[in-house]
C-alpha cells in the first residue's frame, strides 16, 4: 500500500528535493507507509530515504538529512491518510444506536480505530484490530492504548458486544501489557449485567495485567431504544452499591501500589447522591475525558484561580450558566466560591432538562441548542450566557441538534460564551462582560 501526496509545504525539505503534489509516497527507509502512524514514526529520523512514485509510475529515491523530529513537509488529504475504521460490534449499550433521527451524518459513524486511540485518545474494543496493527503498536511502542474492555469474562463480552470474537480479542491486552504498552481501560457498567461480581472479576483481571487506569462509567440510556436490548438505568441504591465496589477496590490498589487505578465516573456520584471526592482522590486526573473527576477538577481549579483575584464589589452585572441537570448543584457550589470574591455579580445557574434525548440523560455535554432556546427563552439571562464547550462540536459552532451558536444568540438575544473545563477561563468569563 502507498499514500498519495495531496500537497507539499512551501520551502520544506520535500519541496527542495523536488517532491510534487499528486505523487505517491511508497516508503521511508525501506519501511512501507500505509497511514499516518507509519509516516509520523519513520519521518522522525535525521537521515531519510524516501521512495517516491511519480504520475507516470516511475519510482525514484529521495534523500533528506534534517534535524530529528523535524517535519519534512508532505501533506495528505486526510489526517489518517486513509479511511477511518468503523466498529464491527453492536454493543447492547451503544449510544449511537440510541440517537434520534435527523442529526448530522457524522454523529452516526461508529469508529473503532487504533490510530485514533493514539492520536485523540479514542477507545477501541480490540475486535477490529489486525495482527499487523498489533505488531506495529508494539514495535513503535505506541502508548497509551485506550481499550473499551467492559468485562474480562469472554462469554459475557461476546454477549455485551454482540460479536463472537469479542472474548478472544481480550488476549491482546496481555500482549500489550507484556510489551510494556501503557493501558487505559474503560468499563460501561450496566445494572445486572457486568456490575457486581462481574465487575470485581474485571477489575481483578485488569489489576493483574498492570493497567495504569480504568474508568468505570454508568450506562447512558436515551428515550430511543425501541427494539434494542432491555437495559435499565442505575437507581440511587444500585449506583451507590456499584460505587462502593469501585471505591473499595481502588482503596486496596492505593494501599498496594500507591495508585488507585480504578475510578468511577462523576455520574455515579450524581446518581448515588454522594459527595464528589476531593481533588487528591483523583491523583493526576488521568481520566477527565471519561467524565472522571471533572467536577472536582473544576472546583479546585476555580479556587486556585480565585487566589490571584482581589476582592471586588464594584463589578455589578448578571450572567447565566447553563449546564446539564446532573452538574447543576455542583455548579452552584462553584459559583458560590466566585461570589465570595465578586459579591455583586449575579450568577444564575440553570440545569437544562435534556428533552432532545429523553431518558436518563443529564450530562452537560449532551445538552442541545434547541433545549437551551426552549428552556431559556423569556428568562432574564443577563449580560452573557455561559455554556460548557463540551456542548459543541470541535469547531465550537454547532450543537448536537445542528442548532448553531448564532441561532442561540439570536433567539435568546444574548451573547453566548463557550467555556472549557478550566477554572481560570470560567472565572474570567463570569467577571468579564465586554470581550
């Protein structure tokens, strides 16, 4: 396999060596280039020999001497340099299968791509990985690898993923662990299926493998589950029981290894109506992207940012913060800390009920623009509306329901500000109205 060169950066090594767009890159230092991982790994060397094929099929060798890690200047049509790998499973809890119709097409694509695990931290199931990819990960020592495990019981994993190879693919975890690859794991916990004794088994097996971190999150169920596996939501009691199992196991790991290793997602604490642990509990906050420790991190980060703020009772304006209903009480505590330094700023915190997805969805990242508009229209929002940036796609312009930030500003007649899970940004967004 080879990759087509989409463009060549001006004044780069590649341009100076006569490489042109629409030519094909065959290999670097005799290593075949098939995608972005090959290219990134092999181009870091100081001395390179590139095999280039021109539009007429003629192959030539191009030699480049450069600084280590310096880019050579080849550009490709997509960041992966080929097509994204799709998921072969049909997991009983798959959130994409629970999406309503009419959303943008990209949201319905299920990826299961080892390259995205390395590049963006996406989770993979190991059911869609080839021997070539496994050997390449070990050879390149790509770390960490993020794996959706869900259970280490092979038969149960086949059932959960609706894939007869799902249990067999667990063997790759040991191969990676034996090769010194750091493993970050995830378990989507479903009541009565892979929690309780099965969860203890999974954590025990992963502990014995020496995984670095495992995030355990409760299943999320929308109102669009017709014809799907009959799952139930966690209740306050069952969430508390599962939380006890996770925390007890984590405490034992902390005593044995000095690391907790196993962490429950914030939503478990919300469902169990438990106090969020202190920041120290989450050690280095290694699972923020999984919704683990996000509330503790933001609370602590806001307090840290406020240490550098002088008391100011002259600022006198109103802002509204919109979030998911699950985060609402915690956000009120966070804004109370801000008000201690800025007592005359009125901060309205509004939990938005997720009517778009229905079911038990209460996280901020799944709030839609339509729900924001319908539930805030006619209310006194003040000088600015703040939302978590997780509500928006990467470009920060569209909500999940294709409503744009411009639509929200127009309908609510209020400036909209998307804020990352960052204390300094949140404090500045609250105290500043003229940006």
